[in-house]
C-alpha cells in the first residue's frame, strides 16, 4: 500500500483560495480511486451528509476489550463534530464483506478473511487521505472501520501510540473508525440507498475521508 | 466571494513588498486623515497609529534579521483559526500528539485560540525555509525517535531550523514587550518537547505541577493551537507544500516552518 501512495504522489502547492472546479474534479478522481482500490460503492458527500450518533460513541466508549488511541477517539478539549462539520466535502465508501461476518466491535477479529476485508477499508481510507494531502488538501483526514488495534496490533501488549513518547507502529494504516468518532455509517449508507446488510447485527464496512 | 477577493487584494498588495506595502498604505491613510482633519484628537490618534506601524515594521525587520526568509505584519483578522487543524494533528496521529503539553489533545483548544487571537489586532507572521532534502527526509521520523543526531547532519539541520524559528518567536516577543506591548503571545512550529526535552522521559508539564522545564524557550506551535499556517502562508503569497512521511525531496522545492507573534 505504501508503494501505491508513493507512486501516485504529486505534491501540489497549497492555494490561497481553492478553485471550486478543481475541487469538484479532484473529488471525482478520489471517488474513482476508491472504486479502483476495491470499494463497492463510493460517493462524494458534503459535510451535512455526515450523520453523528451519540449512542454509537457511547457504545464504543463502553467496549474496552482493546483500548487504543483511536478506540474511542480521544478529543476532550475540542468539539469533534464541529471539526468534522468544518469540512465541506469528503468521500464516503463501502467495501463488501462476507455475508456471515459478525460485528466485532472493538474486539479481536478472529477470521483472517474478515480481517482482510476490514484492512481494505483502512487501505482505501489511508490512500485517499494521503493523496488528498499531497493534492494540497492538507487537512484531509480518514476514518475507517472497527478498532485499528484489533486489526493491526492485536498481538501487541498495548497500543504503542497511547504510550507517551511512542508512536503508532502502523502510521500509514492505523486510523480511527467512523463509529469511534461517533459517525453512523449505516445511516449514511441508507441515505445513499446503498442497500444495507439484511442480517441483523451484520456490520457495514465503510470508510470516510473528509477532504476539503 | 467579494470578501475573499478583497482579502486577496489586500494580501497581494502587501506581499509584493514583503510587508512594507501594508505599512505604506496605512501611513498614507494616516497622512490623508491628518490633512483632512484639524481636530487635535484625530491628529493624536493618527500619530499613534503611525507610531504603531513603525514599531510593527521594526519587529518584522527583526524577524528577518534573526533568520526568517519572509516576514509580514498582518491584522489578526487574517489569522486563520480552524477546528480541523488540531484534528489533523491526531489523524494520522503525530508521534508527539498527547506527549507534550502543547500538542493535541492537550494545549489550547480551537475556542481558546480563537478567543486569544480576537484580543489582538496585529501580528507578525514569518517563515523559515528548510531545504527539501532535510525536511522531506523519509528517515526523519525514525531518526528523531531513535535520538541519533546524525544522518549526514540533516537531522541537526532540521532541528536547528525548528530551533531558529523558536528563537525568532522569543526574540520578537521580547522586543515587542520592551516596546510596551504586553503581554504578547508567540507560536512556533512542531513540538517543543523534541527541541528542548528530547532526552527527558516525559513532558514535565503533563506529569507534575511544576510546569514546563523551559518556559522561556518553549512556545506552542501554530498547528497545535488550531492555526492554519499553510493557508495563511499561501494568502500572504508564500509557497507552502504539504510534506508528510512519504514525501520525497524531489517532490517539493523546499519546506517551510511558520511562526506568529500576536503583538497588540
């Protein structure tokens, strides 16, 4: 994945004012990139399309099986919702998972196939985020699915980024999930009429990159 | 749209002269006012404004003399405080986020910074250039963490650039306070712990009530307080490029570190 990032990197100067036409073009190219990287659905969304859920954040905070800096997203001094709403547009995407996949929440992902599907969401989120950044959208942030510690660092004794002075061991992959930030991917997918998993409790593998 | 065009016009006027343009415009306005009004109070106010502009220009020149490659005097209405900036410190997580009292989730929140900036009218904004081979060094992050100050001297140069910017902030603040503008507030770049407490196990401010080990040296960075230094740089006409962990030296002409001092 790192190779994918490096190959496509063209660093643009940060503009004083953004050209709306160029922004629209960039967002479309990022949407297509999400599909090319394995997303089954991808859409350009505006910040008003982002749905927040306090219940979801509470559920994440209560799930203490594998605590990490991204599960839940610790942002105590600022208003996370206001920060996300300060963006104008982003890319919301979905990856198709196995039909029988359970909702792992913040816990270990035992099935390697399920882990691989979830990793795909992280890969798309990080590639889109990185490409947006080098396109001159220097505040782009990506959100994936589940708990990154459960997916990339389940064998580690702790989340190293949570240890003072230590850094994340997967900085090019680890991201907070949409649910850890209190964003409801199911409500957003429903609004896009993407067709939700029919089985009760089945997870929706979705990611979000706020670009501009 | 109209507002942004006005803002662009004003910054273009200033940047063409590296900051002096604004002062000239202000002084011209003041001169016009003096000519039109014979009222004593207006005259006194104009003289006082002209004095302020001269002192701000002195601070701008001081920043340049101390090693900044660009410096401008800006009204604080052009200081951009954005709630997304502190979020970006955490996604993807900067290795120093959470490890230093100035860095998110600690430090000044978006609202606190906005409130602080609103109490000032003028600021000095400056830039220190860093060679792209130094700042877009793929090994930089791992070398910083390992504490090996070598790599052909590149890391020392990078650290020196951050140190230079931090020192300019303090020198400009000190001079401004000698001029009678107190309190001033300064913002540097990066995290101060790497610069001043690299070999300390923790940031003392976070761990004890004794506070910072180096209060006379350290400043929060612009980004850690939610100031969008990159867009501010672009709006005053400086070229700024996003440089991340996978950026290569040949991808950018140079890197830039920005500092800001709120003066009055």
